[in-house]
C-alpha cells in the first residue's frame, strides 16, 4: 500500500504542469499549502526537484480536477524536453481552428502533433479544453516511450483495448485504474511518474503505410515488434536492465537503492539524487504491518526469523538497532498502537523488524527562545520526561522553528525519538494528533505492565488504549478529551476537571437581559446573554438563574466582559445550585491561565499599518497575524466581524465609551487578539470597500411607493437605476444591501484615514480632493478634508474615470472630460481652474475616480 500511495500522490503534484503557476524546483511536498493532502510525498519531492511539477499561484495543488487535452500536451513536453526547453517552445501558426497561435497551450499542442503524440478530429478541430480519459493519456505516454500508434493499432475501434494492454505491460497503468474513465490530474501525474521508470522501445523496421481507400485511414504493414532499447551509452541511473525514460530524458536523476540504505526509522529504503542534490530518502513497502496481535508463532507460518549469522534478522527501535528486542520479547509485550513492520527477502527470510513508537507530548513552555515538551514514556521510570529545544538563530528550520510554527502552549502532539531514550538529541520528528471529547460509558483496564492496556466505550463504540497511553485514570460517567495516534488508538487523555479554559472557550458578552413571568403572585426570571466568540460567531444562550430563579444576573457585572461559559453542576455545600447539562450556562469572568494575558482598558488609535500601541505605559506590538474582533451594537443590530492584520479605528472614550481588550500569549508583547466592543456602529476606515456603488446627482430621483429611484455607478463606470429605501443619501460611495421589501439600503464606504498626508503609501479607502497635478499616472490632490492636506503620487494607471459634474451649472466647464490626462491638459492650458475628484482607492491604486465638479476659467 505504501508504494501505491506514493505513486498516487504524485498526481497531486504533476498537475502543475497543466498551465498553473509556480512553486518552482527546490520546493518539496511539505512546502505546498495543501501538503496534508499529499499522500505520495516521494513522488512529489522527486518531480518537483526535476522541475516538472510546479505549484499554483496560491502554492497549492488541485488533484481531483479533470485533465484536459491541452494540459496533457504540456505534461508531455516538459517530460520530453525539460522545463527550460519546453518553456522556449513557440507556435509557428494556428494548426487547428480552435487553437489560436497565441493560446498558452499552442506551442505544446504543436510539438505533440508534430511527433504524432496528439492529433485533431480530422476536420480541423483539436478541442483543447476537452476532458481526457486515462486511455487517451496512456496513449500519449506510450508514444513518448517510443511505441508507434499505427503499428500498435492505437487507432480504430479497438484502440482502447490495445492501449490498455500495452500500458499495463509497460508498467504505466496504475493497479485498479479504469482507463476509460475521465482522468483526474492526480491520476495523470501518477501515470507520468510511472513512465519515468518504464523502458524505452524502438522498431528495427516500421514497415509501410497502406491506404485501402475505405476512408478509415492507412494501416502499417510489415513492421517489426517493438523491442526495448538497450542501455547503450546512457548511465544506468535506475539500476535496471535496458534504457528507462528517466535515463534518457533526466540524466541527472539517480536512484540509490543499496542494501545499506535505510530511512530514519530503520526501514529498508531508497534515495533519490538530482545532480548533486539529495531529494530525499523513502521507505520501501513493508511485507506485513502490525499495530496489535504481534505473534511470533503466527508470523513464522509465513516468514522466517533468522537468529544468527551475517543475515540475522535485525530489530530496529525508532531507527536504532536494539539488541534487547527479539520476536519473543515483542510477542510478550502485547503492544497496542505501536507499529511493527516486517521486511523480508525473496526467500521470506526477515531482514528487518522495525518498531515505530509514538509518544504523546504536551507543549508546556513556549517563549521567544525555548519550547518545552512534556513527553509521556511508560517504559521510563519517571513516566513523564521534559524535553526542551532552544532556538538556533543561525538556522532557519531548526527543531525550535519547526515546532513553534505549528504548535502553541497547551497543544498536544505525537513525537518520535531515536531508540528508547527520549531526549532532545534523539528527536526525530513531531506530527499532529487527533482528538475528540466524550463522556465514558464503560471501561476496562487489562494491565499496566509494558504500557497501559485496556479499552473503554462511548455510546457503544469501543476505543482501545495504546500501550503508550498516558495513564490518566478513566472512570465511567466522566468526561475527557481523548487523543489518538495515527492508527486510532487512544494515546492520551485529559479529564475535564483538569482542563483550563482555552482561548476557544472565551466569549465577549454583548448584552444580558431577562424575561419576567408572573408565578403565584411573584415573578420568575429567565436570563439570556448575547455572546460573541473570538472567531466572530454570535450566539444567544440561556443563563443559570441565581437564587433559584428569583433574581437576575447583574448585567453591569458581566456585559462588556470577556467570560467563559459552563454547563457543569455547581454546588453550595451539599446543595446543587445549578444542574449540569441542562443547556443553561454559568457565566464567569475570564481569568487567563499562564498561557494568556488579558489587557483591559485599551485606548488609542489603530491604523492599518500600525505596529505598536501603548496602554498604561506598556508598549504592545501588532503584526500581520493580529486578529481584530469588532463587536458593534447589540440585540438585533449586533454586528461582529473579524479582521486579520490591521484596521483603522479610534477607540471611543467619550459618550458611551468603547470596551477594548488586548489578549497576548504568555510572556509576549505581541497582541494575538484585539477585542473592541462598541454601543454604536463601528465604522472602520482606511480599508478599500470592493463592492461599492457611487451615488452622484442627489436631486435627480423619482419617488415610488416606498422607494426612491436613483442612478448609481459601478467601479467599471457602468450605471443602473436602483430603487432605494430612502432619499436621504448624499452623493458619495456606498456599500449596499437589500431590505425585506427588496429595496436597496446604502452604507457609507470606508474612508481613507484622516491622518494621511504627504506621499501616498498604499492607504485604502474613499477620499475626496482637488486635482493638483499629474505625473506619469501618479496623481496629486490637495484640499483633502480637515487641514487642507495634500496627498501625492496616488497610482491611477488602472483607474476607471467617470465625469459626473454638472456641465450646465453656472461657472462650470461645459463639456464632459474622459480622462485625468485630459483634465491635466485643460488645467495646464488655463481652460479650467479647479476640479474636484472623489475616488475609491485600494492598496494597488485608485480603482475608480469620479469627477464631481470642474470650474471653468473666467
């Protein structure tokens, strides 16, 4: 299975030959954004190293999209020519009516057609975007290997059968693939990868083509049988008889598969080198794999344990030969979850038995310079071992960098260490760990020797404990977070009573209210809260009532606070005051653990590119990962948004002041979360509003039944007449929505920061000013807002310009202007004295500019 998965996963990568963009050679599978979806790490690494595979413009793969004919042509060209030469191909002209000479794929299609690898429909069409089947792609690859399509009858009614037969024989058709199905990109990549190690073929005599005049084309007569090409002068880099595709077309690629080659766990392996660069080392497929029920007697029915001599079976423990291990010891330990792999030679003699042991670990300390893991090892006297890794500032990807890029304090993970000694020097790698929350129904512990063995059930589902389980006591009826290893065995648990509130358990209370009902001459209160999670999710929850429902929560005590919610039972002495699991929650103001720091009473002004802000004499740093949770108003008007990387907003301190918090990680001045709660609408400035319209003439409207018909302009300069819910909107940019009556409602678009002055520095938003000058598509405006500020060098090269000024008004220029260049000329020629511009600006420059007023020269 392991080798098959390698081949499959190449499909995740070769797809990038297919007209997509560029994570170039030198990258590895782990560098792609969807690396967790790449199962065939070896194939991706090798093909990327060859320059055949490239990532998309977002650095990802799209493995399940269907391959098209033109994408397949590009794959073949890259395989036959290499990246550099393939990219130099040029189309000499349009050879098909549906493939223009300037189409991106035209050079690749032309090259493949000239070689006989591809053909059109005979009527001048190629259908470049047509979906490809596995058989069609196999035909292309076979021709690339040297098979002649006429001689091998790859045409006519039986072509699919002939292609499939040869593809299987040549070793380029993956097991289980239905070649008549449409081909996904990852399956196409798999086939291309297998072609690398397929034999090249040739013909001593290709016979002659005879056309019998039947209209079905010519056939080849008298041709010899395809024969493999001998090694010749090519280097034997694939360690196989005859000449393989990779040896002819990728001469620098070398497969190393000596008997001494092993991977980091001691598995028999092979390595790839491309020129002088080592691509990687990859384990061979195991002959048998056990995660429990390892039994020497049963295994001996199929394999031979060699106990002495130079060829004695070697036992590896996480990459180190362990003389204390043998088949009897492994059988007696009754491992659960520990992976034991068997590797045998052609005579079924076991050469290696490889034990791969994972250890559950928790990140207990994380500072700027050190990360510490608490690793559970049941075979060590102290059980828990503390392992620390310091930051080596001279290395980019040391263990500290690798771990801190993926894990935070309190996270659990799987760790692997060489041999049986868990320490920093023996660290191999860490991987993510799966988890689930559950209340245990039943449990049974069978032993605590050689690991902690047993099982428990949850609602009828049985979960087996790994031998390396961290020995947290499991009790029926209790709730836990359970962590599982890669094979589904439970390797760690945390009881709910041990779990401190994580950042995901923290909420902002936007509003608290009560409903009152009469009851036997008195009143019964039901309390509710409107809460916002730090991901912006809004919920309404019912609260546990105080004093048996006779008194409400003190709204002032919790509203505007960061809190945690609990549905656990609460006792006062022996009396249960609040029941558990009744969907009513207790509210507790969040008291951060040592993992987090809460900074209240934040005031100040945020700008989109701000990197620091001072609160209470302490300076805090903001960066591109800082999350801003903005909660405005409450009740039906509540709005919660989350932005990452920067906002423009001034925390209000007058009237009804805002409530604002910083949340930082332990011992860090870097702000992870900014939480802003406002009693009024939060209008964030200095951000480009993409979906906007411009409302021009405020006097031109028609009143309908509950609406006002107004002309609006879009960013591309087009216009429409909309039915608005109000006539109170002035001229300007707006974002929009529709109300329940189907009429448009408008909201002011985000304005550029009022503090902008001097040279424009990618500030975003709506801004209005007087035209001052233009130099090479760089616009300068003055008279901007309060203070008569000047903003210089706003990029306008890609902006749409719309003139909406009143040409009939007294003193106005009486013609329409089509561009800022024309406006500039009119001013230089003293035809006009001033022009007012309103524009929407993104970080890349002005998107649309409206000329709202032009004063004619006297």
